[in-house]
C-alpha cells in the first residue's frame, strides 16, 4: 500500500471513525501522541492537544520501524 495514493475521502472517513488509542502512562490523554490502526495497513498518529490538525499517516512497515527505533534507543537525542 502506498499511503500517498490513498483516496482523500477514504482517509477522511477512516480518521473520523478511528479508534484513537492513548498510552496508559498518559496523564489524562491530553499531552501525548495518539495512534489509530486504520484499514489497508495504515497507521495514523496525532497530537492529543491538536486533534484538529492532520494526522501523520504511516504504512504498517513504517510504523514498525518507528516503534523499533524508539525501543532500541535509536531515536533519542544525543
């Protein structure tokens, strides 16, 4: 799936009906990143403080690489 070729109407519908998840470590879900797993292997990320702004979309493989980088410490500030 090429996320750049998604139909905008499909994307809008998916995001509107998405089941947004917030980490259980979040304090009230108001200052964190939220994730939603959409159809067609697309993952959406958004800022819980700015939910009106567009979500960032990733393929499953891109999301797995992102999470893997966090877990391995690869994405930490030096």
